């Protein structure tokens, strides 16, 4: 039996909530800003410490997770 707090129903419910939040005009603007601020920026520049790239990829993964949840909710 799946744990109610971590099972597929909870994930599906969270996906739906993400989609609801970001489908509004305000939510779409926030998501567009997150995308522009993080995903559409370089993750690393030559000469920078490698840890900068790791940090930037961590930021990018948050936006990718939001977009992935929205996509799953719509399918």
C-alpha cells in the first residue's frame, strides 16, 4: 500500500496545484521571469570556479521541476 503522503496521488495532486498556480496571468509572468533569470542565462563562464556551474544548475533544476510538474498535470 502506498504511503498517502508520498504516493502517486500526492504527486498528481501537487502537479495539478503547480499547473493551477502558474496558469494564471500572474503565475505565467512569474514563471517567465524565473525562466529568463535562470534557464536562459549561462551556467558557467570560462575562468569561473566549477562550483559556480554546479550552483547555477541547481537553480535551473527548480525551474525545470516546476515546468515538468505543469506538463505532467496537462497530460
